[in-house]
């Protein structure tokens, strides 16, 4: 299945990074599922699987993830962090992706807790989703963790989005006003993620996420499955959990609410 490769320039740019083993395919079901299978076989950290199209892309809570062929960056990376830091991997990927978009397209998306990139993200207009991230872990033994982090980043989408996405999604080219080279954006994303991954467990990573957050300081509604709560998103903990009106939230779906007049 691993038949396509990156161009020579991209390979050279990634040669000294953790993520130089890039495998690019035209189509697969799910890059996350494919890499999880490789991880279970004991593959080392640093493998990247990119697909031009996914037929069974997945988001959080079993949702599907769809994108036009050749229009997005659909990729997963395999990392093996210290087990106590595994939960922060999504945060590092979000920051790496925001860094890459800023570098390639001269605008910086914001991060919606726990796993989305949105635009504009500052409350000036309704947020539209630019990317979603899904991390899945394999725990072969105590003290050992393999984490596959998938991201679907909308890059060069048609001017007119499908009706079900037009009010909730956007793409890098829509905001930048021009198309973006997906290979160069991939290289930027992996290099920036490599740098952010080195910051796992540090105050620097948490502070960077706070600065880029679309969620902190806003009124939110959090669906916890068994209940919903509303309040102000005040902070994140060292574990990456969201604090809403003093209550620590480990997982849930967040809706940004309009400010109260």
C-alpha cells in the first residue's frame, strides 16, 4: 500500500527531522487505522502516512471525516512519548499545525479545545473549522505507549463548499486568498510538530497553547455525554484538561457561546 513518495525537495527538508519516514498514498480507508496496525507490530516512532483521499476517515466520538480528493492534508504520525505525556500529543500537533499555516499562508488559526483548528477564533465572527485532530493510543505494556495522531487540514477547497459545510468549515486557501502547496505545507507542519513535540510536559507548550486558544476566556457549553455544563473556560491544566468555572473537564465536546449582552 505504501507506493507513492514525496518529492526530493520535501525528503531533503525532512531528512534531519524525527519524521523523515513519510509514506504517501493516493487512497486508504483511514491513515490512523493503518498506522495503529503498524504500531502494534512494533514500528518505531517517526513514521508518517499521508493520503490524498480517505474513504473511512474518522473524528472524535466515532464521527466521520470527509474531504474532496487532493484538497486537504490527511495524515497520521506515529510517536512514542513517555506515557505520562501521551495525552498532550494532540496539543503539540495543534500548535504545530497552527505554526505551519501561519508560515505558509500568513494567518494564524486558533485552537479550539480539545482538538480543532478554527478561524477566526477570536469571537469577531462565528468560528469555522479548519482542521480536526484525532489521537489514538496503543499500550503494549506498562510504561510503553504508541500514539498515532491524525490530522485532517483543509487546504485547497473549492470556492463553494457543500451546503452542510458552508457555515461551519473553511480552508486555508479561502482565508489566504490563494492556493497553497500541500507538500511544502506538510514539510512545515512536520518540522513545527517536531519542535512542539520536544516541548511535551513543559510550561512553554502550555503557554503557547493558551496564547493560541480560541476557547479560553469565552463562555462555552460542554457536552459531557451524561450532562451539559455552561460557564467560562478559564484555563488548562498541566495535563491539558479544560477548566470551566473551576471544574476540570477531561473530555467533552465544546461549543463556543455568544457573549452575554
